[in-house]
């Protein structure tokens, strides 16, 4: 529930964003916050091919701030936002340099996101989305 009292089910938005071929995972955040935001991880192999086809470097750490990659992820966010009201839409997002994995403890064996784990690990990244 946002600070404005809007109850948002994150799963639908996350699923929509994950449908983009460059996106691996998405965590929608906004509980007690003034708006909805998201943390996004990219599929390393897909992004490497995408970057090579555009003569860009392939280091994920460098690509997360690339304006063209941000534009691609923005398309996924825009598509997700078209399925919900303005109050439920993702207003800001961050692309992370590392994907979430079962081995890393962020995914269950059935590859479901462990929200509490990701939120604990990335609290600063979440806070930064709302401090801009």
C-alpha cells in the first residue's frame, strides 16, 4: 500500500516487465512510499547480444547506465503501466548489474522471488529510487 493509500498488487506489473526479452527479474516496490518504483535485473546473455549488435561494450556494470538500455527497459515499464491506473504505475526504476539467483538466495528453487531477501539486500537501492 502506497503512502497515498493505494493498494497495488506487484505481481502483475512484475510479470509484464519480465516479459521484455532483455529483462530477467523485476521487483516492484512502494509499500508506504509516495509512488511505485521497481528494481530490474537484465538477462546477461540477451543484453550481451543486444550490446554487441549496437557496437557497445558488454560489461553489465557499464551497461546499466546506458541510455539505450534504459530506453529498452522503459519500453517494458511503459507496457506494464498501460495495464494499470496512473496511481498504480511504475514511476521510477533502476537497472541492477547483477541478476538474482537461487544460489544467491534471492530466488526459491521454483524461481520465485524472495521479496524480503531482496528488500533486505537492496534497501539502499530502493531508498535511492525515492530520494531522487
